[in-house]
C-alpha cells in the first residue's frame, strides 16, 4: 500500500486512540482527525484488519530486505548504538522491545550479554514473538518502543502498561514521528512519516511527554534528532514537491517499492535530493534547535522509589 495513494474509506474513527475522547467535531486533516482534548490525531476512517494486513504485506517489509545492502547495514549499526545506550542506562534485568520487527535490537542487546526479548504484531524471529505488552507479566529493566507506538491500535494504553511494567529505576525509551514538527506542517498529506494507514496515531511531542509524566515517569532526555528521520523527512518532502517522485522508493530495493520507479525516474529523484540537500540540512538544523524534528525521542525513568 502506497501511503500517498491510500484512499480512506469506511466509517470515521469514533474515539481518539490516544486518550479515548470522542472525536466528533474534531478538526479534519487528510486521513485523520485531531482530538480537541489531547491534540493527537487519530487515523480516520480507522483501517479494517484486512486493510492493515494488505498495508503490512508486499512491499512494506519483503523478505529480501527493504533497502540496498549499505543502507540496511547503516540501520543495523544504528540499532547497535541504541543497544549500547539502553544497556548503559538501564538497571540490571531484562529488556523488552515492543515492535521488534526482525529482532535486530534484541540480537544486539543479547550480544552484549543483556537478557532481551521482542514483541511484534506482524513479525517473528529469534527472540521475537507475536503479542502485546498486555500479554507479558514483566517486570523489565527497560522497555523500548522505537517507532512502534504509532502502529498500535491502543498506543495510549500501551504506554501506560509499559510504564507499569518497569522495575523502580527502570527506563522507557520511545521514538515516534513528531506530528508538531515543521516538516509535518510543511508537507501535510505528503509528509513521509504520516504513513497512512500504518500509522494509526499522529502525536505531537508535547502529548507524548504529558502522557509519560501522567504515567508516573520522569523525563530524562528528549531529542528531536536521535529518533532519526529528521533530515530524510525534509529530503523526501522537498523531492516530492519538486519532482512528484518518491525519494523513499528511490532508496528501496525494487521489490520494496510502493510504486514502480523507472531507472530514469529513480535517477531524477536522487539528483533532486542532491540539489535540495543544502536546504534540507538547513531546515533540519533549524528544527533540531527548535526542539521539534521529524521524530521525537524520549528517555523516561520510573522513579527509583516509585
Ligand atoms: Zn485525545
């Protein structure tokens, strides 16, 4: 399913997937409705299980890998750095990766001697099984929700449950697209990280912070850069505006593209990316300084006495 051509069809989402408030009368945007109570947008119409199955099949995550070899290795290296950080900041004990995909982070943590397991709704692998935070008893020294919360049907309840599964002093690491970023506003329906219908909620970083504090956690660090996608969001958006082509497809393997791309169109998208790179770099730097980049990353801790 190509997020740019996904056509919403079906009854509107009745309630905010983040806070549960009724959405009737909420501000409508392309494919989503903004909750007046919490500011989070819920994908609406709400996709059916069959629509989601289609959206996660095929090109989204083919067995052959999503990107060319070097980029897949860059992503694996980023997971390795995340594993080092989680291992260093968490107290002793097991780590849970929610939305673990093929288990790259779980393997990186285990390689460091850290007990780790993963949950994923759509994938299984070494150390990764199907399930949600509601299926596990805990407790955990750390729980990672790395670009996974926005894919879940009950993200608010998942965050609350994850906070409750932490040992005192335990660490929660969460990254998701920042719906209040400048790039989200600049590109609107064409923003890379809107990713309809797979993203079911569209969360401003302020709403994420508020929910974590309400769950009793203390925010230790917030970053507009560490969650990734800050620069690529600008590059993809600017290339789309200039050429109508998808830079994201241009860097994916042919079988992982949402829409076919001729070699000529692929070359045009890559050339446009080189052309707009200085603008994208400047916009990214401005966003990071303002504290609202393409993604919001937070590290939050359950108080040691709590
Ligand atoms: Zn809400």
